[in-house]
C-alpha cells in the first residue's frame, strides 16, 4: 500500500490547550520572523535581547556594528523608535512609519506578555524597508505633515526666543550698571516688576531682558501696550472671549493675553493709561491668578509673571484718584527706575555706536561714524525723547546724506534746540541754493507734517506729558497719538 501523502497526514495535536497556545505562539513568532524584513525583541527594561539576521543589515546605516546591539537600550540603537512606549503602555502599534538615518520603514510593534498578562517586553518588525515605492500617497502625506510640524516648532521657538538680554541694555555708567544689577536680581523671582521712567528710556527692552534671565525664558513673552488699545476692547484683549459671546465674535472663541502668556511673562506697557473700570478686574487676576473670558462662566487658572511699565507718576495718580491704590501696591513690588539719557551721558557714545550699527543693518547702508564736533553737539542736547529720540535723529541723518562721516552740520536742528526741552524732529541736510531774496516753498505734506508735530508737542506740554489728556485735547484717539509719537 502506497504511503499516505504528507499533506493528508493528520498532525499530532498536543494533549492540552496550554500546549496548543504555546505552539501557536511559537509558530506565529517563527512565521513573522521569517516573513518580516527585520525583527527584534526587547525586554521590559527596553534592552535588546535578540535581533534577526534581516535586521542586521540596517545597523551600519545607524552607526552600529552587527555585534554591538544586544543588551543596549533600543532607543540608543534605533533612533525615533517607539518600542519603549509599547512596553510602558502595553498597547500594540500594528502599523506605523519609522524614519531615521537608515531610511523610512513600515513597522509593526507588539507587546509580549507572560502567563499572568504582565508585559515582559515587545517585538518590533520591519514590514517594508522602502514603503515609498508601494505606498506613495501615505508616504507623501506623512512627509508633508512632518514638514508642517517641523516648521511650526521652528516658528514657536523663534516666537519664544527673547529679543533682548540684560547685555542689550547698552551702557557702563553707574546708572546703567545699577539698572542691570537690579534686572538680574529681580529675574530670579516670580514677583511683579514695575519699570518706571520717561518715554524712550528702554523699558520694553528691559522687560524682555528680565524674562530672558528668568526661569520662564523658555515660555512665552507676551506684551500689550494698554494706551494703544481702545478702552472698549481692553477687557477682551486681556481675558479673551468665549465662543459666540456676542454678535460677530469668533465661533471658536479667542484667548486673551493672560492665557497666551500662561507659564511665561506678560508685559503691561503704559499701565498708567488703564481705565479705572478695568483696574479692579486686573487686580483680581493678579491676586487669584484666574481669568474669566467675556461671555463665559468658566474660570481658567493661569500662571503668569507680570512686568508693568509706565512713564507716568503713579503715586500722584493714586492721590488724584485716577489709579487704584491697591493695584499700585500690587504692581510696585519690585520697582526699577530707568534713568533718562541726560542722566547718563557717559553712555552716549556707546549708544550711538550700537544704534548706528543697527540702523546700518536694517537699512542696508554702510555704517556711518560721527566726528567729534557732532558728538559734542549731541552731548549738549537735553534729549527729552531719550534713546528713542536719539535713534530718530541718527537714522534721519544717516538716510538723508551720502557722506560716510556725520558732522555737526548734519544735526543743525538739534543744535537749534540745544539745551531746550522740545524733541528734535528732523536731522538736516544741506539746503539747495536759492536766489537772493527768494525762499524755497515747502511741499504741502511737509507743511502738514510740521504743523502736526508742533500741535502734538504743544498738547503734550499743556497736559504735562499725559497722553490720554493730550489725545482728547487734539481730538484724536490714544492709539492714533501713539502711532504718531515715533515720528516726532
């Protein structure tokens, strides 16, 4: 009688179910190990205990020799692997894309359990080593999403990166050194800082510097100029808006500055211009570290460090009832007074050098130096606009002449105001020759601009520098006034 064909011979079955399961597990493991392009096994401590012959061919591209993997952490051998996550979570990853120096792979990861169901390791398999050839749409989408994620991370890192450091506050005079010392000291705390000083003394720069030197440097720095935001929008700007809070509101809602600065620093510039009605709400946020968006009944916890700044006399405003005393005390925990430029004229030359470098970089023009007579002239000026005014004068003188060296003649309008209190509005250039007895008429835009500058200066002088009162006197909004101030 002929032999029975092998495929018709019934297999010998184990006597019990446990033996059957073990056989099935071994059979499945052997099958997967043979059919996969590469397989590795990792124990519960994330260390490699076995690797298939097929997987060994990927090791050179990863910078490892074939005999240099057993006993090592899997994340050290295979960059970007998620095997450790599978072990820690106990959840399989049936299909995933893995990208590293060796290429892009379609992989599968399975947890391994003992008889009690405890995870004792994991098995990883390379199903395809060049999935782009057979799975082009999926790979294209994956690559596109990866590029978008990388771009978003770079943009976020750039936004969070501090613009200035304490070293950015130029000067070696005793006054400048004291400001730097205080800035470094307060940066080590989370207490509220109040920066005091005239307009143009560098309060915003110092706020950035304090944030950069603090433990919050890796988180967001959010600034808001209170004087530049209409009163009716300030509350929404600070606390945010709930979805559909009012007609025309974003259906998704909008986060306020406090929420955007969560974990970081919120810079409140021109705090002296905050309306009384909003001061009490700000005080509550500072005390409770909670915000309630407009149109919402939900309170949101925030962790925000406050740096406030003002060019106004807050104690006088408290005495007049224009600023809440309790809010002033809450803000005035760590006050730093920034000296006016006229109080630290020893720093003038260093400031001019730094500003000239920045002007050249931004304008694309060569760096222009100043003759001693120009430096002497600028040193005699009172600089009511401080460093902002100094930059304005230097920039105009630089852009309005082709000369590589600036002399006192390039700053004749500053000389005309030498010792005065008004700002220098224009750095001069040599006038065109005119016939005797004739005058050169001004263009209409130039005449309007000069009239506008004069009206703003007179309004500020009449109101003692109170920008809100000056804007009302001029019949314009505070935001419009602030837009025009840099051009004075």
